[in-house]
């Protein structure tokens, strides 16, 4: 993290000008001892001296103070992981207060603000209080609005817009979503193919393959993110519901989603299970709940983004992601949330007395 570094600045600038502490002290009108204390960090110059010092060194006051309210990408990643772990282990309100202090301190570090907003959204359900949850989502929404409106990073602003829309939906304001995102979905422009062709034409074949692998990897992840919502809308047409599920699972098997993206596959299986139960097919619903349980209690930990034998060129790209290969929530929180999604979900309350369901619950609680 970058803090106030006025001591280092004064020392460096004085040496650049080739003057002594006595000469600087005489110019400012203070003692040599005062300048010495400034340069060793034992004290700061009086605020009235700052314009004079900045003018003398021909720099701005911000440059003189060496204060940049920014964090590096690695700082942000490290802090996110620490706070994520704290949400899992410490009192919720204590960590929330810490997040608020960070936002206040780094109010112009937009990449950090975005990740704090994400952290609040991802851990909001830990509050266990409906009013507080609503308040936290509203707080996160304001953070995303600031990032969207103030950041010069177009890609970051775009992500903030999407998260603002998610918060609006969570807060029960669906009419805001099309106002933010537009009424229609814009065509997808596969820039990966253009970049890959450019690499190919310049003889950079490995880079071309890497770009295309990244594109395939991301588009598959997006597909499996969309499918659960589509399945939930198709429960009134079981023929379409089952065909959607079948095609999705064919892709899941082909691309080894149980190993690559187990949490995404879990959402598909869980939604499909609920769809079958809604239509009275209890056996099929239980079959899928057992698959969910087998998946989340299997050898998928530690959870992290990764490639495989097919996606063998992703390591550098994954390492450069904002959070690296780490999941957006602490692993303890993820495990508890997937257990709650089955054990404590009203959607499956009709199965409470079923022996198969009781066996599923027991396995999840003991995992």
C-alpha cells in the first residue's frame, strides 16, 4: 500500500538539488533539526510550509507528500483474500466496519472500491438479518455507481454497471435493470478470433492458441451461468426443460465441468432438481440432489480457477485476473452456502421426511 511518504520525498528532492539540510532550513525559516526530523519521519512539516516546500522543489503538494490513495493489483488481491477469510472467521459487523474504513481511506482507488463492493455482495448473506442484508446490498450498489461514474477505466466501469444492475435486482427494483443495461442484448463480438489471427499472421502461434483457449473457457463459463435461469423459466414446458438439461450435461461431460467449474455445475444440477420436484418427479429430483452432494463432497478442494489437459495454456492468464485463481468467497463460506442451498432451502421442504433426502442432508452436514 502507498501511504504518505513526505520524509522520503524531501530527502530525495534535497539531494537532487544538491543542497544541505542547513540550506533548506534557512530557505524555509526553520532549524536544521526540524529538517532532519522531517527527513527521518520523526515529524511532519507544518501545513503552512507545504506550498513553500512544493514550490522550492518545483513539484505539486501531492507529489511532495508522496501520497497516492491507490493500491497495486497485488495489494488489492491480498487484501481481498484477507477480508474474505475474515468474513468466514470473525464477527460479520467487525469485518464490515473494516471494509467501510478501507473505502473511506481509498475512496479514489476504483479497482479497490469495485472489489470491496464485490466482497460485500458475495458475503452479504452472512449477516443473517434481512434488513442488514438489504442495507449492505444498497451500500455495495452505491460503491458500484461511484466506480461506474468516476473511473476512467472503461472495462472497470462496464463491470461496475453490471454489478449495479445485480444489486438493483436483489433490492427488488427490476425496472432499473433494463434502464441500466438496455432493453436488448447487444451482439457478442468475438475479439478473441481477431487477436488470434493477428498473432498467427505474425508467427506467434502459441499466443494465438492461448487467446482462443481463454475465449472458449470464458464462453463455456458464461453458458453455464445462463442455463440455470433458463431452466427455471422452462418448468412449464418439461419437454424443453429436459432437452435443455440434456444438452447442458452433454457439454458438461465433454468439457469436464465437474473438475473445471464444480460450483457452476452445482448450480445447474440444483436448479434442475428443483424443476423436476416442481413437476412432481421426486425420484429424478433426488437423483440430481445426490449428484450435487457427490460433487460438493468430492475431491474438488481447494477451489480455484484452473485449466486441464485441454485448457493447457491458461496459467498466465489466470494469474493475471484481479483475484488470481482464488474464488470470490472463502472456502468455508462456499461450503456452508452449498449445504444451506439444499438443507435449509424451502424449495426442498417437501422432501424433509424422505429417507434419501435425509441421507443427503446427513452427508452434507458431516462433510
